[in-house]
C-alpha cells in the first residue's frame, strides 16, 4: 500500500525538517533541505486537481500536513502553508488556458508560490492597492513596493495584488501571477524577527511583466473572501496547532521522565499537563473542524457574513491559544524549558507562537468583526 | 429619476465614499468599481435601513445586493413591499 499524504509529509518533517529546525531558526535562513524534500515527493502540488496532474487533496488534508510539518519546524510549515494558500487561489479562481498550464507546471516542476498582498503606503489594508497594472492590451507591467514578501527570493511565482488599471479605485483589485523569470526583486532590508525566522520575509520592490492571461479573472475581493482569507486562517491555525503540539509533547516527555525517576509519586507537573491538555483539545478541535467546514461549504456559505465572522474568529482564537499552550508548557518544563540548550527547550516555540497575533494584527481582525456585528443577523 | 432612485443616490453620496459624483453613475454601473469598499457598503446598508425603515435579511447581505443602484433599488423595493 502506498503511503498516505500525511505519512509522506511526516517523513519529511521527522527526517529532514526537524534536524535542521534549530539552525534555520538561529541563522534566519531558508529551510532549503525541507522544501527540497517536499518537492522531491511532489508535495507542492497536492492541491492541484487530478485532471491537471495533482492529487486533488482537500484543505483538511493539507491542514493536517501543515500541522505535522509545524511540529518539526514552524518556518517550513508556514512556507508550505503560504504556498498552498496561493495554489488554492489558482485552483479555485484561475480559468485561462495559460493558468491551467501553470498548474500543470506546479506539478511537473514543483514550483514554489508566494504572495505579495501588502504594500508600502496603504497602511496595512490588503483590500486596497496603490500600484496598478499597466497594459498595452496584450501584455502587462507591474511595479509594487511590498513591505513583506515571505520567501520572495526563493519563490518561482509571486501572486501580487494591484489595482486593475491606472484609473481604477484603490479597492478595485486584481491578482496578478508574476513569474520569477519575468520579475525583478530588489530586497529592501533584512528579515530579523523574533520567530518564523526561516520564512525569510523582507520587503521587496517587485517589477514584473507578462501576458494578460496571468491576471486572474475573478476580482481580488472575491478571491480574498472565498479563498485566500479563509484558507489562510485555516492553514495558519494548523501551523500554530503544530507549534502547540510540539510544546505539549515536550511538556509530556518532561513530566514522564520525572515520573520514571520516582514511581508511585505523581510529579507536580502532571496536574498542569492535565490542565494544558484541556486547552490543547479545544485548540485541535477548533482548527480541524474549521478545515472541514471550509471543504463542505458551498458558494452561498462562503459568501455569507456568518462565514466571514467564523474565519476571523478562528484566527483570533487560534493565535491566542497557541501562546496559551506554549506558555503552559514552559511552566511545566520549568528551567529545562527555559534553557536554550536542553532537550525540553521551548524557546523557539514561544517565539514562533507570538508571531500569530501580529501576522495580520488581531486588532485589525477584531475591528473588522466589530463592523460585521452591525449587520450580522445571527 | 424616481423618488426611490434619488433617495438611494442621496444615501450613496453621504456614505458610499465613491471616487466620483454619484449623479454621474448609471443605475447599472458597478459600485465597487466606482470605489465602494466593503467598509463603506456596511455604512450604506445601515443608512438605507434608516432611510427606508427596513431591515436587510441575512440572505440579502451579499456583495451583489450593493453592486449597483439598480440592485439596491430591487432589494429596497422588495423589502418595502414585504413590510
């Protein structure tokens, strides 16, 4: 019997991503070996439909893969998640023959996809752009000053938002598929952060050109509401759940090691571990059910206010639960967890966990939900 | 222009934050292309509810309901008839 998707990803996680994770984090370097191993087993094209050569995986399948990777290396998992978010946008919104060909190429060449949605000068609001697509009727050119493009220097394709044309309003956006061969990236600054250091996400000045078929037909507003935003929140939650699972696992090992030293005496950390497990169970139920909800949703559900509120709420909950769980693991593992040189060290998990509330700041999401509360009928 | 249309245009002028003049739009012009954001569309909806003393049910809380003046008019007329 051939191995399942999750077995294939777990193999990469355990054998390749985990051994490199500390170095990737320390040096803030791209996790080449893990991404190469994922490519070697054709794991970058799992979401591509079977008729285009992919595996037709569901978002719930991919979320489990992301979760498994994140237990080994959260940076690798975040890169994999972000790639899959862009693939999902192609699969669900790209219809031109050129884009179907691109999807076949994602399969054959295991292209790595990245995203450039934020822009310098628009105040972090991804629903408006200042840069615009310029077109002569056959080809386009685009110049965008992006404050962050995760693994931009390592991507084969970057999906960038822009105004539809130079005379379009800031909210009239399209999603443009920029091939790295046709794109010049000028990095501005370094990526030296507390966590997710291996995602290598500095800002770039992006200049690209290509055929008009590389501009997705659906408006970015629709792509965002129906796919990019919900899939992001679901797969990010899977990354954070993996971090929480890794920290939980260290806390468990620590408590069990203490128990082995004095059989008959329940170590004090066991009670805290039982407590942590309550939170971890809530977290995994939340994250996994959201992925299933998305897979079962029809267009009517995806376009509803209730769904938008649900996905925003998922992000708010998951980004706080991960900090909660890792903090509890730190207390259980005590000084061993606090040390950077012990097998129980939770430092990297703690730093990665705190990224969750600031990547799309929770205050922005809460403000968005506050507005939806004015119209939601329950 | 009907009274309904002019009242809708007045709400859009006050709350739509459109890029150009509301009066220059045809009833089928795409309001999102004209600069209506999702944020502004909520304010437009709230102001329409106040202006016409109606409440948009969940099934009408869709991007398409506020996509053009004609679409808004159809929705408002339907809700006024039902009232």
